[in-house]
C-alpha cells in the first residue's frame, strides 16, 4: 500500500528558516521515501506504508524537539485497490 503525507511545521519565520523546518526537511529527504516535494509553506512525500509511517513518527518527534509548536499533517492512501486492510507491513 502506498501513502502520501503532506505537512507543515510552525511557527513560521519569514526572515530565516526555523530549526524545526530544517529538521523536517532532513527527515523526509533522508527517509526511505519514493518522492519528496519541499515547498516554502508545506512539504509532501510518498512511499510505501512502512516508510511513510516511520518518517511521520520521526518527523513528529524531531521537529517538536527542534522547537515546532504546531505540526499539521495529512496522510492519504494512494494508488489502486484502496481497501483499508492491514496497512502496516504490507508491500505496495
């Protein structure tokens, strides 16, 4: 099963990139994800269920530790045959 995660971290800083945003970018760029799209006000990534869920766990823990006060995220199942069965550990 494939998943897509979209997220933002706050607080925003228009003068320089906050530490939590740099950490978030590092997490998704070094994770075992298939695609990553980093934007100024949001980031998205896609991959297998295990890879995305692992990245989300790491993202939440590390960005909070780096000073994020709010993390908004959305996870969607993508691809064919969306059944809702056993997402964790299932191969795409």
